[in-house]
């Protein structure tokens, strides 16, 4: 299956979106100007970053708080249990015990078979005689393991799980131009269902995108993954933390998306919050965020060349892919 880029497939909505960046720049007065001159791309970037900083300083959104509360019911399983889950239900995504699902307002469907995993049996031992009376304490002791059952989300029904905010709007011709720009950089662009639940991954010279996203979501995801490659995050893993890498990439996606007219709500702030990023960290990376966002915006502000357009074919992923977090 091939995914062919087509700059005309959006009809009238494409022409409307093609003027979005121009309108966005023209409607923002230059700093200190009495004549309301059109703002530069750098000014647009700075204003977008400042808005994102304000969101982060405001704290967690209701959507993020609800999402984090729900995640409490999804414990991190040991490597052995992960293998057991994968062997019994390879497509499992969120798994939890019956009690945990009930707390989230969901019930296991009648007839659904549980996934067997091993749970530790912990007991309190007697006092540690090696310590003085004042330091004596009961130490938990691992007695062994027992079989318990968990169920995947697909085996349950009931109240919907909370979701984070999503990027919305009309990416228009900007998505096509972004695809063209990515491919012109020598980057292979693939659609691959096997990266789920990730929306996108980037490594080496390849970006993989999860199919089925809206145009706005795909645009934001693609900018995020492109930012990872441009900032050489894979090569700098020993020099940076995941919090820094994800904050930088998502901030760039936010700035570029907002500049072309997408509605981001608190989506980017929530994403950064999931990785414990904050306004202070964002300020430390401000220069690299501004520079990278400006480069991408400059590239998609005008249509790609004919030579770039002829390369804009996105193949369905064919090689074996190890899903990365």
C-alpha cells in the first residue's frame, strides 16, 4: 500500500489553510511598532513559546489530571509478566485486574478469558533481632508467587477512559508540504500500524507514523518526530534526559502547529507534563526550540519544488520493527 502525497486533495479547505501562516504573521504586531507591521516568523515563534510556558506554569489541566489518576490503576509489570501477557494476548494495550477496572467504571465482559500473570505473595516477618529494641521492625518477606488474572481494555465495557487533549484544525496544504520537506531531507517516511500505541517513532533516517490519525494529529506527530531527528536526540541520548528530549520535540510541534492555525488546546502542555517537563526546562531549551521551529516553518511556508514533490511517496512499513517507547 502506498500513501501518495497530493497537494490538491483538500480542495477549498487547502487554499484556506495555505493563507493561515500569512494571516498569522500579518495579524501580530511587531514589538514596539506603532504601525502594526507584520510580525516576523521569529516573533511568532517567541509568542507561541511564551503561550506554552504560561500553560505549563498554570499547572495540570483537568484532562491530564484525570488521565494520570486513571494510570494509577495500570501498574508497571515485571519483564516476566510482560512476556506472559504478550504470549496470551499479543494485541493487549492496557491491562488491569477486575477490581481496578471496576474502580474506573468498567466491567469485564461476560465470557472474556483473563490473562494469567504471577503476583508476589508478601508477608511480614518477625522482628529483626539484629537491631536494638528502638530499631526493631517488621520486614516484609517474599514468600513466593501465585497466579492471578488481568484483563485487557478490549475485554471490558463501560465508562470511557479519560483521554488527553488532542490537536484539532485543518492542516491543509501544510501537511503535504511537511511530508515533501521531510522526504527531501533524505528521511524515509512510513505508515506502520505496529508502532501502536505510539503515534510516531523516529530513528536513524526513518520516521514511522501510526495510520488513522486526523490530518491535524498527523501534522503534529510528524513535526514532533522530525524535531527528534533534527536535534539528533538518538545520538545525544547519553547527553540528555528523556524529559529534555520530549519537551524540546513537543514544544517545536506546538509552535509550528499553532503558527499554521491548528488548535492545540492543552495537548502539548499535557504531553510535556507526562514526561515531567516544566516551564523552567522549556526556557533552558528556548534557543534550540526557536531555531528549529523557525527552520521548519520557513520550509513549509512555500510549496515544495517539483523534484521534492516527485519523491513524496510514503510506503507502508514492510521491514520488521521493534516497537520503541
